[in-house]
């Protein structure tokens, strides 16, 4: 019988200090997330310098908590996985250096993990993968369609040419004076409003699976600006509903078309925006007409966490991937 595998993972790419311990790539024994949202809220976005300082303060406490929750000690750990990029360089560095120091001190193999691979593998903590699969990753920093032929193999078939989907949600929320992060607030407001403003949909060239949200963002700014100039009261719920309808329609249609085009066996969604109720409903509707199963992770696995890094790290470790002592934070790391 194969020995159980235990991966300790660290994720500090943005504003969450996260440590997790995962058994055999799928079973979450501990998933500790120390969120900094309250510290960044008053600035309306993540302040990189503040994020790094918080990571320094939180990392040791979060590690101890993970071991306590998993009821394990260092002897049990087979390898340390860490997010090496992309993300905020100062934030990533805290996690990477912590992982390197621990790997050296405890004599454990080190595995650098791509943040997006982590978001994709969050799904495997709940549903086994069926290859080839298509993943839609929609977060504060990313909007990507990734095809996977097998474990650990990633091919980006479409990506945003300007803003990420989550970034668009956060910017529109800010225009509507909603707190940061704005995505969940837009989601909630959208459910109360009517999709009555015909905001643009950026389909781009025929056959392209790329995205663009900057035109939509400008259209929302113009609508608000014009209303203000005319002295009209704006209906924030209707703006939220119309904006969300545009984002959701483009994301769900392109995902549907890409899934058929590449003849995949499974579609999965990942990243903070995958928590969006409108998007979940639209994708469920699209894929209900097909025999392609759609895997939707539970809300707490959509946003940044370290269990997802452990899940991706587990596969990389099995495949023999190792990082050296020269592992560095790479803010613009490409997925491969
Ligand atoms: O994956 P994530 O936690 O961090 C990044 O790697 O970026 O994603 C955060 C993003 C934020 O832009 C946030 O507004 C968005 O996910 N988000 C949502 C929802 N929940 C979080 N966007 C739309 N609807 C939601 N329900
Ligand atoms: Zn993320």
C-alpha cells in the first residue's frame, strides 16, 4: 500500500496569509486563512507595503495554528509547497522565504507553485478531475481559460487583454461607493436590480477566447457621469445588475464555446469571482444543455487559500518537480 502523503503549503501572494496541510492531495487537514481585508478596506484596495508587513506578523502564528488543527508535527510532512507567483512581489517574498527557511531547517523538499494552478486545484479538493478539462479562472488579478490534458499540464487558451474580471467588479463597486472588495457587494445588489442598461459585451474577434473589460468599465463610468450631469438619481442596483449581466454573459458564453471547441470532459471554475451567484447560475444553465459536467467549488475554496496550493503542490511533488534554494518570488510568473 502506498504511504500517505502530507503537504504543508504557504500562500501569501496578495492580502491573505494562508497555511494549509493536505493529505494525499485531496483531504484538507488544516486550512488557515488570516485575512487582512479590514486593514486595506479604508484605502479601497490592497496596499502592497501593508500586505507585506501583515504577512511577516501572521506567518508564524498561522503555521502554528495549521499544525495544531491538523494534529500533526513536522515529522509527518513530506514536502513544503509555496506560491512563487504571480502576485505582489513583497507579499510573495514573505511566503517564499518562510518556505525556504523551513525546508532548509527541517530538511524537506521545496515545491514552488503557480497561484493559478492553485486556484484550479482547489476544485480537486472536492471533485476528481476528468481530462481533458477546461478551467475558467476569474479573480482579482486574473481572467483566464486554461486547458489541461493531464495533471500538471496547463495551456492558456484565452486571457484578459486589460482588466481582470474581479478588478472590474472592484472598480465598479468603488464608483458606486461600495466597500472593498466590491465583488460580493455588486453580486448582492445585482440580485435586487434590473438588467435594463445595455452595457457593451466585448466579444473580440471571431473565435478568440480572450476577454476585455475596460470598455465595459468606461461605459459604467459614462453612465454615472451623465446621470450626475443631468441631476438624475442613479439606481445602484440596476447599474450593478446590468454590469454583472455583461460580465457574466461574456464569461459564460466564451467558456461554453471553448468547452465545445476543445471537446473537454469537464469544466471547472476557480478564483474569487467564481463565487459570483450570477456567474454560477449562468454557467449551470449553459452546461445543463450538454453532457459536460461543470464543477463549482464551495465558496471558501474560491478565494485565496493555501489548501489549493497544497493540492497543486501535491501533484507537482508526485511528478518529481522540486525547487532549489534559488527559488524566488516572481510577480509575473507564467503558468506552464
Ligand atoms: O481569488 P481571489 O480571492 O484573489 C485573487 O487572486 O485576486 O479573488 C478576489 C476577487 C476580488 O476582486 C473580489 O471582488 C472578487 O474576487 N469576488 C467576487 C465575489 N466574491 C469575490 N466577484 C464577484 N462576485 C462575488 N460574489
Ligand atoms: Zn487568487
